[in-house]
C-alpha cells in the first residue's frame, strides 16, 4: 500500500496545477483515487505474472527500493 506521504505529495501536485478545478473534486479525493489506481494496477500486473507462470513482484519494494527516474522530456515515438 502506498503511504500517506505519497498521497500528500499527490495532493500538493494536484493543487499546484489546479487539477481539482477540472472536475470540481477535492484534491484529497483525487489523490486517493490515483493512489488506488496505482495499487490496483500493481495487483493486476502480479495477477498477469502469476497467470504466465512468472514470479509476482512486490510492487512496494520495487517502487520504494530505488530513486525515481526524472524524465526531462518524453522520448520520441518511432514512426
């Protein structure tokens, strides 16, 4: 499960870009929704890996076990 510090950072990011104005939804609701999306996606990935016979990954250890990669610009799409 993603921790409260992550949710707080999401709330701050949502506020700094005024994302809550798009749907008139409070920042804490949006932040919790996004946290749940990430957790559910990790669960789905593990289910997929199990289905194909691969070892499931501990998403929390993977996420928090390394420094985040900062992407300056999205890579070019191949044509």
